[in-house]
C-alpha cells in the first residue's frame, strides 16, 4: 500500500546539504545546548486588576481568554496575585482553580 517515503538520490542529498551549510552571521553565537527563557511578559497588574474586577469567577481560562495570553502565563499571574493578597483561592482541583477578589 503506502510503503513510506522514497529515498533521495545521492546528488539531491548533496545539493540540499550544500544549501544548508551557508555561513551564519558572526553576531549569532548560539550553541546547540544553550537554552533561553521564553519571551513572554505578563501584563501589568493594574491592567489585570481592572479586567479581573469585572469578572464574577476568576479562573485561569477566563483570564487567558480575556487578556489574550497563554494559559501558563495566566496561571502564574493568578498565583502571583494570590501571594500579594489581591485575590483569594476559593476552591479547585489539579485541573481548575477558582479565585475571587480579596475584600
């Protein structure tokens, strides 16, 4: 039936290798094992709190969809706000956590 992808000819393989071996710019000295932190910057807490005050139940999904950020960033942001005392943890499981504004 399908059999899989056919093997490239030797000439075609050499041609693709020669194209990919172009010298890189001297300014980029990235090593293969080097890791960088992601470029995700959470929004400021003032803008977040103004959006959160309008919500009845504060969940990571609601915050992520309202602020247009990733779920992981929304979870970290809510944990940070809880540590600061701006919001309180109500209930939840390992999958979902529900918060409310602190009084």
